[in-house]
C-alpha cells in the first residue's frame, strides 16, 4: 500500500503540507473536517487530495477490557476516525480548483445524511474498537510466536542434525 496523507498531529508530520478548509458541525454533535492536501507533481500537473474526517474519543467502557484501552491510548492519539479520501492525479493546474470543488460537493451531497445519523458515533466507535482489538491480538500473537522461535533457536543452536 502506498503513502496515505494524514493531517499533522503531535505524533505525526505528513510528507507535505495540507490545509484544513472548514469544519462542519453535524446534527449529531460531531464535527466533520475538510482537508485539502493537493500539491504540484511536475510542470503544470497536480495531485488533487481531498480528505474528510471525523475524530471521536472512545471511552474505557467501549473496550472489552482495560488492557486494550491502555494499549489504545499508548498507540494512538486517543481517537478513532472516520476518513474519506479522494485523489486525482496529473490534473492540469487550471482545473485544480474546479475539480476539488466538485469532489467536495459530491462527497457532502452523498455522505452528510449518513454522517449526521444519530447512531453514527456509536457504530463508528464499535467498529473501530473491534478492529483495534483484533489488531492488538494479532500483534501479541506474532510477538509470542517470534519469542518461541528465538527460544527454540537457542535450544537447537549447538545440535548437529544428520
């Protein structure tokens, strides 16, 4: 998978600058951020980068146990995100603004009812927390397997096999 631009945070600096264009307050109390991370590629050709995101802080009660919650706080900025990204490449410089505007308008027209739904926040948290816990289980399993392999290598290091 290639590079995916993300907004800057205290633990992350993107490879190139982006700009938050607006924050849209939704009916369900969430805030939708619209980011433009477009940049010149070569000559008069541009990459158009559009990112819409909503960040939500889950509580300790959203996790199956406190261990997962502690891992979550250690490995993230304490938020789960809904993110929608749309990119267009090798766009002529004179078309950049118009195409970005169309991407944004089409996204808002299609997604605002979904993102504004009263249950959106709870469903997002439930889904993202489940994915995070599965990822942590997988990482723990891989680490345990690697430790077992190292231990086995130490035991068998000096043995000769016929």
